[in-house]
């Protein structure tokens, strides 16, 4: 069936470097995507979203890129900080506001 | 105060016991959701409710039931808990927009 998945389960970066977390989706009819951050012991926290009529959206230190041709989504975090350590999920809206989550990528920041 | 609260935060129970997890929100949202999270997996939707009179099954509703007591309250019940229901459970809310806001989660262990 249709699904949202992540290329890598873990990612380690040096503090201060930029991080890129990738996500592939297979439902070409999806028109809305969200990135969530989940810190240990907490619920997922909204980071940024993007609609399918856009290919880029920027927030504070984060940028989401959407490539509909290859059905690929990425989250870029600029100047990664220790507080960015978390699991990052992409999620896709599939009808009636039902979110379908990917597996998640654990981001680890090295000092 | 947190916008979405869940009680209890942790629960250990035995096989066959009835368990209720509660969720309350102060965001004024009509839509509420229950998700389950297992290690290495994203969140999977159990049930959702778009208003007090509306209840819908998600992708993994077997073994669970819900009650929407009020706009602000949505509870999840396990009528007869089994060990493979050991997981993290999250409640979420949303308004007419797509973004869902999650509670802190309940860690449930079924022995």
C-alpha cells in the first residue's frame, strides 16, 4: 500500500554543521506534508509543513524541500545545535486529515 | 499549562485487565486522535473523532475502543489488555487545518 518512509534511520552530525533528513513518499495524490520532532520522553512537536503546490518552505533554521517528480521530501536544519537531537518524522496527509508517519530518523549531534 | 494532557503518564498492568487512557485538551479543537508508537516505528492511528458525535476507526483499532465525552475529552480503552499492546500511546488534536498537536504520551506495559 501507500506509505511514507525514510532513507536512513540514524544521522550523526557535528555541532554547527547543517543537517539534512530525507523522506520518500509513494502516494502521489498526497498534497500536504509535515515534519515533526520528537525528543526523548515527549510527544511529537510540529516543526514545519509544506503543501504540494510548493517546492520549498523556510522556517527558523529549518527548510523543507519537496520534489514531486521523485516523490521526495527533505528537512534541512541549519547550524545544528545540541537541542536538535531528536527523532524526526515526516508525515503525509492521506484523506480526512489522517496523518501517515514515516519510520523516523534519529539525529545525533556530536560536540 | 500544557494544551494536551494525558493520564496516566505511565501504567503497568497485567494481561486481561481493562485499562483506560485519558486525554484532555484546552486548545478548543474539535478533532482528536489516538495513536500508538512502537520502537522503530512511526505513529499508527488507532481511532479519531472529528466532533463529539463522530468516532472513526484508524488502521489498528482491533482490541481498542474510545469514548468522546466532550469536545475536550477523548479516552482510549483496552477492554482486555494483552502484552502486544505494550507501547507508547499519544493523543493529538487539530482544528480544521491539518496540523496535529500531540500530548506527552502514556507508556503502557502489559505483563
